[in-house]
C-alpha cells in the first residue's frame, strides 16, 4: 500500500520528478517528462505496479531525511542495530529521459559492466548498475553489506532500446555538478524575514516543477492523488495551466528570478501561436493541445481512490480568468525590467482582442466546474484586470494600443460586477451572479487591485467566506454540496485558499490573525517542506496531488504580505 502523501519526498531534474518514500521506495516516476507514462506506479496501487526500493534489511530504529541545502538531492539516514546507513537520492540535471510504461523484459548484461541489468519495453530501456540483482518472480532483488566508511553506487540510466547501453557515469562527479546547478540557481533567491526557510523551499519547488528545456510549469508532479480518500475527484495535474504558470511566474519574478519570465513568455508564444480564438486554459509541457482524458484500469488508485486519470478534460473549457492572470504576470515582468519584444506585445494585444470579443461569455470558472457555464464573479474581475494591465502598458510603458476603448470596457465590467456580483443582503460578493453563495477565489479581488483589502465590501466578503467556508479553521474552495460542480463526493480544505486568507488578513490590518493562520499552515509541510493540494485536519495528513505549485506559490505570497505588514516603510503594501 502507498504511504501517506506527506511521507514522500521529491527528487527531480527539471524534466521530470520521482517521489521517494521515507521507507526508501521510489513509488512514482514518469519518463521522460512529468506528463509521460509512469515507470514506477506503486503510488497509485501497490508494489506490483512498479517501484524501486533501497532500504536496510533489518529492523529500523529511526529514520531521518533532509535535502542538501538549496537542492533537491535527498539524503535519508537509517539507524539499525547493526549500524547507521546514509542513502543519497538524486536525478542529474542534464540527463534526458523517455517513456517506459509496460512490464519490461529484463536480462543480466555483464557486457555493460558493473553487474548491469537491462530492462527493455518497446522503444525504451534502462540499465541498472550496482550490487548484483537476481530475478525473483517479477522482481529483481539484491542484498548487500555496506562496511563502515564504504560507499556503494546504484545507478539507473534510460536509453533508447535500439541503441547500445550508455557507459557508466561517474557518480561523484554527477553529484557535485547537480549540487552546483541547484545552488547556482538558488543564489538569486530573496526571502522575507519571517518564514524564510519555507519561502526558500517553496521557490525551489516552483523551479523543480519548471521544465528546463521548454519553460513550461506543471501544476504538480502527480496524477490522481484524491481530493477525497476513496472518492472519484482524482485529476491529472501534470500539465501547464496558464493560470498556475502565470501565478508561479509572478512570485518568481518578485523574488529575484526575472530571467524565468523570458523563458515562460517564449513558451506562451509557442503554445498559443495562431488564432487567439483557439487559446486553451492548459497545454502539455511543450505546448501540446490535445490532452484527452482517459481512465487507467490497470491502476487501482491511491488507496482505492478510483479512477486513475491520464489527461485532463478541462483542456476544452473556457475560463475567462486566465486572461487576467496571464496579463498580470506579463505586466509584472515588464515592471521588473524584462523588455518587451514586438512579438510579446503583439501576443498581449491579441489576447486583449479576444477578451474584447468574448468578455460577455459565461465560463467554467477558476475551479473548472464541469457543469453549465455561468458568470463567475472571480472570472469577471480577472477580465477587468486584463483590460487594466493593457491600459497601464500603454499609459505607463509607452506601448501602442486602444487604451481608451479598453478603459471603457474595464469600467463597464466594473459596473456589472458591482451590480450583479454584489449581494447587499449577504453583504458580500458572490461566487456566481445572483447565487447568494461565496467562493474562496473572491479573496483574489484585492490581489489584482480590483479593490483595497480594507474596503468595506471586501471586509464583508471575508466575513461571509469565514462564516461559510471555514472547516476546522481552514478554507474550502466552495461548498461542494451546493451542486455547482455536478460531481459526487466532497473535498478537504484547499491550502492555497487558506494562504490567500492569510494574505487578506495581513493586508487589511489583521496581522495577528495572519501570523496565527500562517503558523498553522506551514506546520502542514512535511519534513522536507513540501505541500500537496489539500489538508485533512481530522486525519492530520496531506491530500491531493503533490507537490502542488499553487500551494507553494500562495505560501510565498502570504509570507510576503506578512512581511509588508510588519515593515510597511520598507515595502509598500501590495507592491509584490
């Protein structure tokens, strides 16, 4: 059976990532990319679905683990009666990977050296070098003794199956080079005074989820980890959502990583090249457009949470909010000194033209509601923000565009939101025009500059959100029993939403409340500083896909807001 989600650590090479359990088992690995088929799938089933275990054979007295500073090199230490052993797991940062999704044919390969075993499945092969492996049923195992001061290297390398296996690599050199690669990147990281360690690790997580070659940023490293244990709300997050990637870019720029903006902007130009009418909410890592959703019957699901899904049917949805999020991120890049190019501004002009032509359309909303399209207040405000950033680009940065027309549309949207998205009886903005219900995404109204955090209407909205959506002190996204999403079952509090509440508290003068909630939230990180999508308060365990970019970027924003509140002279509120 798979471990608790928080018991896994991520190792990665900015192409893909593996989840390593605190029991020494790699239970999840996709090759060559995050969104490729799984090579090890025990996370969504059991050991028969593939794993790679390295652990002491005797009784374990204690286990501890940590990342080497500023890296995703994982060091696990086990204490047993016969001694102490330290295992270092990492993925070299410049290696290429490829698919492997079938039970392979395995053979001993003495010609490849190092007690090599080769596994072949279709076009893909791996060679494993280290202690001599012996076949046992459908597994290969080895037991070996490590003496005091001795180091044993075990290396798995992918290669195309029609080629000869690659020569053995120099483990020490690879470790040294990979350590330097991560630390060189982390050098530029800027962190606030409070929660510096949590912010630093979160920024590293966001980098680890960014594909090195394409610049695409995945929402998470996994698929189908459930929002409700035993339920069917299991989705594939191994793709690039324009929303999540834009929000990730925003926080990276604000913490010393402006160069990432150019890479992501290049990805965006390639992904949505062509007719703006064809723009999607999400793409594959290289900009692939067809992400057809299907179910995997061979995988029983994480602790029987079925079905396991590959692909995501939301790629065909219309979500108006993404235009605001993209324009906000590109505006942030511009303000940070990233120069516009004729192509990059043309892209933004094209997006705004699409918004001009389509802003009245209902949509599926930020949470990808799989029901009828509606007028979500959050989406309407994000469209307002898209026009707002276009206007600023013209008036503050000298770019060309119909700023007067955009201003008229922005003002019309504002008037519509105030008349249809505000409920005077509830004293709050609403999830959907006329719904009488609230949604945690309304907390973003202040983040985008639609209104001030201390505005009475925002204060009323926060009060309604607290009254309706708080569960055990954490925020739900929305009420699933309202029928708005048309899906069976429930879900747990959504971590990003609770971090948004921290940000709102901090920017509206409720600093003590912000710090109290922030302290609680960061306590939910695992021993390696990682967060999944949701949290089960009663079970005291993480829930949903992991590590989750949205959770980590929201943590960074929340820490920034607290820092602004504590040091208002040094950093104007909302400047980040």
